[in-house]
């Protein structure tokens, strides 16, 4: 059981394919977060039985899977989100999962991003799209991100990365998420935010 000071970091893969390059990359980033002292967990979107046919926006109640996804994300202080790039954007299943959540799940959280592409151009478009989503949900997207081009050539048959430099970059994303989440949730940071919110207006601020 984790103590109250432990930072929880969860990973989300936008690919449902078992053993996908996206999931492999996110798991490597989670290793970096764990090495920085975080408790880590990979969330498999297959486990939540999400479906486009759920009529939750027309008066229906969210399914138990949707409620569980929201709770699992809400309980984390940091997230590592990975996606394959499809048609210059992130995956539809990831988009749907994100649309099922909102400020309660993401506001103030640290997010690290990973994009996976089959071609040489990498996943810059999907990463830019996810960065915009993070900003819109008032999350903190860490500066480091990883775009993996020609992913089919980066992993061996056992799912291990063949590029040590790329592996280190992925782990660095995880480390940044864990460290920034720890700083953000420290007692000093909480005290600063409380003081900031209760500070009197600057009398010299009006012109």
C-alpha cells in the first residue's frame, strides 16, 4: 500500500492491439517514472469496455467502465499518454476516451506525451494535438516528448527497443512527469498556491 507522499503515474495507450509499439513505448516511459520513486500503472483501454454506441450524452448514465476509467485517471498525479499517429492525428479510441473525461480528471495533472509512427515523418501532428488537449483541460504538459518514427524498425521481436538513445528519451519523459508531479504536489507548492489565491490585489496593477 502506498503512503500519502507517493506520486501515482498512470500510462494510457491509444492502441488496442496487444503488444503494440505504442504500449511498449509507454511502458518504457513508466519505467523512468518508477525509477524516480513513483508508483506506476498501465491502464488498458480494453479493460473498460468503451463503446461508441453508449448514449451517455443524451441523458443516459455512464457505464461502470467509464466511471472506472475516470476514477483511475483521477487518482493519479501524473499521466503518460501514447498514441499511434493516424491520418495526421492521434487515434480515435484515445480521442473517445479523452472525450469521456474532463477537468476533474486532468486539471493540474502532469502529462508526458509519446507519439508512434510507421513512417519517417514521425508523430509530430498527433503530439501537437494531444498537447492542445492537455492545455484545454488545464493540465501541465511536460516539455519533453518523444516522436518515434518507423516504429516497426525500432523494436526487436521480443518487444525490446534496439535504440538505447531512444529508450533513454522515453524514460526521461517518465522521469519528468514523476518529478514535476512530486514538486507540484509538495507541501511547499500547496502552501504557495494557497497564498497566491488569497493574496490581496496589487494596488499598482490598475492603469
